[in-house]
């Protein structure tokens, strides 16, 4: 079995039970029955939509019970509890938790009004590995700037110290974030009870909820933000009555100092303010036992190195456990979403073809510093964990592989293994070498070499051979690569194609299309070769002819300052190639010597277009015989082949119609089935 004692059936049972478990809404209240009346009225509408039991508990503290007689008559379904002395937020939550019985509790400020579906849309996201699910917060006063949204991230302030900011959610998708606020968030009750004692130094209020989340991350539990669940807040509607603004700000400043003292350096910021708060520092040190205990729990966990990037996570769908299916962590050193190059499309299409058979969790590098928008292919994965911060690398394989195994990526890999205990880990590309070398686990590892690595210098090849001893299965994309590395378990999973609806015939005046993300050196070299050896003759013969190059993200920058010939355009972004295929006259692949296999060959044919490729560019498709795949020796020979296809449109269109049928047997489904089988075989060997 994988590390730990989790079984898939245990997770399935836990997930199924959580969907029907009762919840409780816990409301701390002090002296604002007018606001509480609106809160309870809105809450009644929200609970009426639920199909599971929901109990409401209110702790009124520091206020006369007589002030609530009318509300008690109006809401007899509420469990009311009165405490004479003011408890503060921390004390009120403790009193509420002492009475709570449900496994999940929604903490709701008495100055917060829920939208009618706010609870309903949260409930499907409950799961054993989730601690908190936060609602999106809007201010009742819509003229106020939205500094409170419920979507919280760590930032480095102008003074270089840690700040916790709320951002506007980037879209409607559920996200990971640093913590769920205590005024409008659903929490796991048992976990919240464990963390509450460690947050006593924050009493009476502010930042204790952030500390709860730090302890949850230490235990492998995550915090989510669900923007479709919405709450309206009367900002400081309660504490603003009892405390001055200056007093509130002093408490905020003090408790932020508490939080920084515990965790600031884990966000690469100072733990204190130097000499600005000498007396405060002395006081913080006097609390060192409480702080040390909370801090040490996090330091001892894999999450300690990952706190800065938690808000980059995406959670595409709530139904995250599938009975009897393996949970597989898929690790890519490049960003596969949206799929901007052939390697990414291979990863996505294989995941798509077996998404109902494998519980995929995606970890990938190349994230931006801010959260990416939702991708159309997100739903293939249970969770998506992007990582930012890869350093630039100097030339040479060792430097490149080291950059692709940078500390942030290694740390997130360790955290995900500890938190989710996958049944297998699939690594994509040679660039994962450093991650494989660094990993100490009994979980079965599979390694896909998109490029076979046959051209590596001997020193680099020796590192690959040494790392292969850690891998249970080697996955290869072309028959030529089988046997090269002499691994005992090799599986050929050739590139495939997603079949497309019938395409209209090509236009006689459409552009030539070249899919060539220029970050891949053979694409850049192939483009330059075509422009040197073929394009001048073609453009002279056909002055109307254009060449469209889908050059990938930052393709123009990778091309450099060299001028493009007339009629040539670079599309320098990640795009769906489908519309470009429909517009083009035919597709090209002028690559010279390459490893692996070019997925663009099959894709062009599936989209009903003829592909003219060098023989090297058609590597991996030796068994494919089709009039829609025209092989030529080199770039110069492309001129005659392209000219024939332009001058004989009927011949070209007949080849187009044949090509879609010829490539149909190359669908992803059988390839994905082979992938699933080898994953399950590796898991079974480890379990024996």
C-alpha cells in the first residue's frame, strides 16, 4: 500500500457520510438584537433549502436576556444560551463549541446575512481532508472598498512584514486560500476544538481564525473559499458599539504581532518589528510556551514550506472520491493548463480519457505569482496545485534539472504526499529527474519520458539510469525508445488524438498552419529552417499565401528581434488550435531531428487537414499510412509537396476526408486504458 493507512474505501465512506451529516450554525452575539434579527431571518431562508438537519445555536454574552424576548418568540427553533459577562469572540466560540454536537459547524457573525443558497452550495465540499469552507463576503455598504471578501492570502507589506489581505475572488471556482474567517465559514467541529486552545493569546478577537488554519495545514487539512456562497456584512456592527476605533486597531496590531511571532518567518518575513515594539516583544516572549507549541506543530509538518502558495490551488469539483479507483498524483514540471503545447495536450488528453477510472490530483510548476483563472479542463482533476518561483537556470542538463526541482516544488510534492497519501505518483518529462532523486517514499512511481532521452550526453544519461532504479514503470511515447533504458517494466503509450466532428473542406486561400511552441528547441529550429529553405519560394509562387505560427506563450520573445518575412504571423499565446485548423489550408511540421513524437501530426488529420511533415517530424507514426500525412525528406522538399496540394484542391480535399478516418484508431481511449492498467499493476506489486 501507499504510505500511511488510508484506504480508498475509507475515503469513499467518509465522503458519502459527510454528504448527509447534520450541521449546526453557531452565532456569537452581544447587544445587537436589531442586527441579529436580520441575520436570523436570512438564515431561516438559507436553512429552508437544506435537505439535512441543521440546528442553530446562539450565545448571547454581555447583554440582558430581556432584550431578546421578541427574537426568542419569533425564532423558537433556535437554541439560546445567555452568559452575563462579555466573552469576546474567542470565548463565545468556546461556549458554542461546548454545546455543539454536529460534525460540521458554520460560524456566523450576528451582523452577517446569508444569501438563500449560501449553505446549500457549501455542503458538497465537505470532506475528511477539508477543515474550513469560507463564504464570499460583501459589505452591506456597497460604497465601501471591498477589503473583506473571505478570500485571504499572505502578502509582504510596504514595511516588508507579513500582512493578511482579502482579495476579490478571480472567478466562481472553489479555491484554496490561507484561512476561512470565523464570521462566515463552515468548519470541521472536531478539528476546530483541537485548535481553539492554541489561539487563546488572540482573545478577545481577531486573527484567531487565521491561527486555526495554520494548525489545520499542519495536520494536512485544507481551507477552501467558495465564492458562490455569499454573505452580507454590516462591518463592525457589534464591536464598534463597545470599543473605539483606536482600541480595535490596537487589538488588531497586537494580534497581528502574535501571528507574525508564531509564523512570520515561514512566509519569508520577519517575526517582529525590530525596535518599534520593544515592550510588545517582551510580552510576546513571555507567552513563548503557547506560541512555541503552535509554531512547532507547523514546523514539524510538510506545510511549513508551502504557505505562500496555498491561494494558487483550485478545486474543480466537489465529488472527489470515487469508489475503488486509485488516487494518483500527477506531477508536471510545466503548466499543462490550458494545454499550450503537445506535451501538455498529451497529459490532458490521457487524464480526460481515464478521468472516470482514476482520481487525479495535479501538481505542476510554472504558476504565476497570482491565482490563474479557471481552465476548461480543470474538471479532469480533483485538485490542482500550481507552484510558482522556479529560478532561471544556466545552460546544461544539471542546472536545468536542478531548476525544475526547486525548493517550492519539492516542498509542495512532500506536502501533497503527506496530506493525500496517493496510491501512485506519475512524473511527466525528463525534467522531473531531480524530484525523483529527492523523493523518499514507498509509493509506486511511474515516469513518462515524452522525449526518450536517447541524445543525452553520457553524464546526464548516467543520472537517468540511476534514477530509474527508484521507478516502478517507465512510460514511453514511441516504439523506437523501447529497450533503450533497459528498465524491467516499460509501457508504450503512443500519442493519440481526440476525434473531432466532421470538418468543412479547407479553403483554397487559407493560411499554412504551424503549431510550434518556440520554447521547444526543435520547433524553433524547424521554423527557421522552413523560413530559410521553403518560404521564399512558396511566397514568390503564391503571393497571397500566409503562414500562421502558433508559437506559444511568449513566442515573440523567444523568436527575438529577428524580423519575420512578409506574410508570416506569430500567435504568441496559449490558444485552442481547433479554430486555427478549421481556417487553414494545410498544416506543417518542419522539425528536424527530434525525440519523442509530435502530437500535431495526429491532431491535424483529426481536424480534417493534410499534414506535410519532414520524415523526422513524423517520428512515432511509422505505422500510419494515409494520404493526409505527406512525408518529405527535409524543409526544402516541402515546397513541391505544398505546391501540389495548393494546385490540386480536389486531391487535397480527398486526402482530408480520408485522413480523419485513417487517424480514428489512434484515439486516446486505448492508450488511457494501458496507462490505467500499468498504474494498477504497480500499485498491486507494492501491496503484495
